[in-house]
């Protein structure tokens, strides 16, 4: 009897576990000019693109404490400004200062000044479709 009880509880636990989100699966953007936008992300952010987009493999992480977040902002938040998009993408980077130098030399302007806090170093740019991009170097 005790064995049956534990089997039932284990099945219930497995059902609960399987119904949970376990991570970020992807970011999907609507674009006026898909090819131009794909090329821009490849050229300026160094993202290796395929015809369908790009894949970031978690086993390539250089840190064991890497993480992704899902965060919600009020529609009145100025954090996404000057973008009018309802979405902002945050990309993890290895060396923010080096990337900012490259972006500057490529004529990509920063939105505001880079900052540093307990979560890391941050800087912001806009993509050609008007989406704000947050660049983050975890410290």
C-alpha cells in the first residue's frame, strides 16, 4: 500500500514539474526589412546568423552563474525610451567596453550613458527597426 501511495505522489510531482517553464526559448521580432535587420545584428553585434535567425547554446556559457530574466514593466515606463516597441532585448556580452568601442567605430550611437550596478555593466542601443537593445556584462 505504501509503495502505491508513493508512486501516485511521484506521478503528481512529475506532472507539476513538467508543466513549468524552464527557461527562455527565444525572442521573436516582426521586422519591416528582415534581411537588413538580420544583417545589422550580425555585423554590429557579432551574432552568427542563419536564414531563420540565431541560436545561443547554454553549454557555451563562460560562467556557471549565468542567467536570463523575464521582467514586466508598466506601459508608462520610460525604460524602453526612445523606442515605442513593447519589447526590449537584453543581450549578455563578454566585454561591454570592447563592444562599445566597435559600435562607436561602426557609427552606432548609444542611448544614454553606460551604467554599472550590482548586476553588472549596461549600455543601450537601437536596432534599425526601432527596438531598444540592452547590452549586459554580468560581473
